C-alpha cells in the first residue's frame, strides 16, 4: 500500500499520476487537485476545468481575468441576438 502525498493516508487503492517525469501518489482526486491543480491568479481557487491562460497566469473564469486587467476575454462566444437562458 502507498501513502497519499497530500494527506498521508495509506490506501490500497492509491493511484499514481506522472507529470513531467515526476510520479505523484494520491488516495483521491480531491487530494490530487489540492496538490496539482493550478490556482486562479485572482481568487486562488483550484482550476479543475479549462480555465483561461493569459499573460503567463491562469484564471478560473473571464470575470477573474478581467479583474486582473485582462480585458479581451469572455466566458462564452457571442450568441448573435438569442435571448439569455
């Protein structure tokens, strides 16, 4: 059994993630996200989706990017006149 590098739990179903030649061991996706996910440069939440990369920084959404001075981003493509959901 292996130990999770985030929480230290010894778990028989621990898994390995290999990134850039480094092997990480975790007992849950939650721990893997805590250690490996990039953080939003504005609000600091872990980015577990696509996010936005601008000016060598990562943002969780267009709002956070704009708050950090990146004005030319948006969360969705223009809808060309359709009504909002």
